[in-house]
C-alpha cells in the first residue's frame, strides 16, 4: 500500500478501500490533533483598545479593528473574556508608570481568556485552557490576542467561581496575599494596620487576615459622603476596626486600641501623614510596607520609631514578584487565591462594561468612590 501526504496533513491511500481500518484510524487521529490545535485557520476579527501616544486614557485610547492571523510556532491565540481597568493601567497609558510598552500599544495588563488556537511548537497549553497573563504589558483590552505561550499561565476555575472573579486575582488579591506572607511572621491574634482600607487591595487584606484570625485596623478617608455606610460594609467583610484618617492622630484612637497588641505590620498605599502615623503605632521590630502613593506625598518617618522600636521600611511591587518567580510558583499563587474565592474566604466585587463602553469604564476606574469594586471590561459573550 502506498500513501501520499496532502497539505491538510491527512494521509490519502491510493490502493486502500475508503472503509479500511488503517485509513479510518489515520484520518481520525490526524483530525483530532488538528482540532486540539485550532478551532479555525481563518483570520479572526479582533477589536483592540489602542493608544499611539501617552496621555489621559479617556483621550488617547481608541478602538481599532484588526485581522488576527492564526497562531504559529510557540504562539497561542487567546479569546479574552474579562480584563480589569486598574490604576496601574491608566498610569502606564499616561506615561507615569515605571514600565512602558513600545507605542502603539494595547491597554491593560490583567485579565482572563481562553485559548482558541495553538502553534505547532506549543507544549504547555492546549485549546480550551483558561489563561491569565504571566507578564506585564500584554495588552488585555481586546477581544483576541496572539502571544508566546510563556507569557501565559493556565489556571483551573474551581466549581462555582465566575471567570470575572478570576480575571481580578493577579494584581490586588495577589498583592494582599504576598504582603501578608512575605514580610513578617503573622499568627492568630496578631494585629496589622493599613491605610486605603477600602481599596481592592485593602478589602482583600481584611478578608485574608480575618480568615487567619488576624485583626485589621483600617484607615479610610473621613471626608466622603458614605463614610458611615462604608465602615459597616468593611466590618461585614471582617475588618476589626475602621477609622477615619483624622481620627488616628487623636488620644481617643490610642485609647481605642490600647488593649490590642501593637501592630506587627503596616501596609501603606497613601503616603503623607497617614503613613507617618502608622509608623508611630508599629510595635517593636514592626515593618511598614509601601505599595502605593495615592496622596502623591512622600513617606516621612519620625526618628523615634527607628531608634526605640527598630522598625523597618520596605517596598512591594507585584510586577517584581512575578519577574522573580517561576511559572510553577505563579500557578500555585493563583490556585491558592482561586480556592479562597471558592471557599468564600475571599469575596470580590466587580462592575462590568462592554469594550465599546471603555470611556465610561475608564471614568469609573478614575472615580475614587468606586475603589471598593473592580471595573471590568467584558470582552466576549
């Protein structure tokens, strides 16, 4: 029997009956391999949120259509499902973030998608896998993308966990988890203090700490119209004490926390006076970790806490953690967070916007009153 290879990869016999078992099995195996690699060899119509210059995201982001060719080699094609609009994304677009992609660029660094096509040299991913970015500047604000397989991590969605929640794990909950794990040894009954307590990182810290029996003192802005409502909401998530930023400088506050152990860890995303006061409250050997600077004011620390309490100041950037850790370690982190969501120990709050409504999504992400929920772009049906 003589066989010749067709361009489609199916073996055609010259002298074998069409129903011969050898032919049937050969065709089945070949077509199965093809279907596992791609849904379609035709170009995909993709919509992307592109910027060609740095500036305000509302002004420079434009939607563009692109014909995306099927993945080849080590590349995979991903249909994006959801992508958050994070402050870091907006800073990157404005040109003020430490990492800057080559322009023109697609906005977005975080999100979740599904693999719909893989190149012939891809070995770690397959069609149907749920994936999230393993690197920054991937450009997640689009319906489809092609990228190297090493730029993605496959994750498993626990039963009952929505994909939109998984889209939000890689930045805020991941930051909260790492800061609680990596700087001081915390045990049940310990106390930590944080500013920006109503941010997505802050709310994640509250819940993850509460699940371990760790008490949180959370500081939020006093001059907001929904202050009382927000305090009750945060306590419902597991916050032990929630106070306004003006109250932490008072004698009454010192009396309020006098029966608690001194905080071992302070988490600072604001800077300015709020950060200064937290250093005064740290116990001996305490650590303050700065991961943001929303007030645009420097961190100023009195001399006394350094000398008499031997405190330490550290910085944290989730991007740097990702660059220093392996794909296996990243997957372990995402699996841990997914299980916490599944077990209701970590709850996330989102609001969804279609890609064509990206201007409104950006405006909501810039609104400080909306920081207790994550603004998401819904990128496919």
